[in-house]
């Protein structure tokens, strides 16, 4: 009995630690819009170059440490599928910065939060996966929320930021589905390659790499805090708690990201975005909770 209780307490502490890491990942991810808003003079490709380099260095250090500790997972050498997936994520990295530069942070994070539904749809097409009826219902609600934002912005004016955000969601979703299709693969290796690809593309397209100290500080912070810490903490948390639970905790990012830019710059949300937010958030949360309930019921 004491041994059983000790095991139970250890599992509870492990789950708590996983939730804490997921919350820190959400906190780091929510800083992206705030950091980009603080950049004063640098161009998008300059921001992307230093963001990608900082991210790649951090992930490389994480991979080396994991291998030294014997905790790395998946194959060491990337397959063609993983390379294509990394290119897709590199495009998502690039499109994200363009989207935040062109529209509100709230619009961007809400559209990106609908990625689980696109992943489910792509899984049906690419992986021939079976999707429960409840998931289709949540997909309908979540997509309707995205459509509210897209249609409203396009009726008022052509908002290229909405287009960039939608493409970011699609390329990120493709990245996840391709990794699933490849089987046992080290996700962090794929993200490292994505950072390298994004850095190379940005270097080729940047009009010079000289920037002010302020802009450099925030560009590097984007790579370390917004995506570096986020991906590393999610990777570690995924070994402690279920993916659906991580998805629930990561909804904090959708709430915090618009809050930071509102407090710092007074950036507000449109009426359409405020209408869409409950639809998307409830759909994502409902899908995650239903998946957790279904898993526990199957035990």
C-alpha cells in the first residue's frame, strides 16, 4: 500500500510538472506579438534571420544535451518526409511574422488556434484516419469562428495579414501530419531543420543584416522565448501528460497574446474577433476534453 501511494504521488507530481511546462510554453509563445511590436526599424527578413538563428542554436543545444543524457527520441537522420515537413514549418515560421506585421495579434493567434481541426482533416486525407462524429462537430464550430474573422476583414478591406495567418495555420498543420506519417521521428530534429531552412531563406532575401541593438534584442528573444522555449517545453511536457491536456493548457496563449499588446500598445480586438473567440476556444477545449474522456473511458 505505501508503495502504491508513493507511485500515485509521483505520477501526480509528474502530471503537475507537465502542466507547468505546458503553461510556460504558452507564456513564451504568447510573447511573439509583443516582441514584434517592439521592433522599430528592422525589416521582416532581418527579424526572421536572427529569430531563426537564435532558435536553431537553442534547439541544437537541446538536442545535444538530450543525446548526451540518452533521452533523445526518433531517428537521428531525417527522412525525405521529415525534410518536407521541416520546410513546411519553416514557411510557417516566416508567414507568422508577416501575419503579425499586417494584422492584429488577436486575429493571428485565434486563427492559429484552429490548427487542430485542420490537422484532423488532413489526417483523414493523408493518413486515412477515422474522425469521431464529435470531432466533426467541433471542427464545424471552430471553422465557423475562423470564417467570422476572415469574412469580416475581407468585407471591410483586403487584409493580407489574415491570409498570412491562415497560411501559417495550414503549413504548421501539414508539418504535424507529415511527422505523423513518417512514424517514429524526433520532432525536435525536424524543428531544428525548420529553423535552419528559415535562416537560409531569410539570409538570401534580407536587405542587409545590420540592425539596432533594440531590434536585435527582440529578434533574438523571438527565437529563444517565443518558439525555442515553447517547442522545448512542449516536447518535455508531452512525455508527462497527454497531448489533449497540453492543447488545453496552450489555450492560455490565445488569451495572453492579445492581452500583452493591449497593455503595451493599446491594440484592441474587432467586434468580429470578439464574436469568433468563444467559438474557436470552446471548440478547441471541447475537442481536447472529449478526447481525454474517450481515452479514460476506454481504459
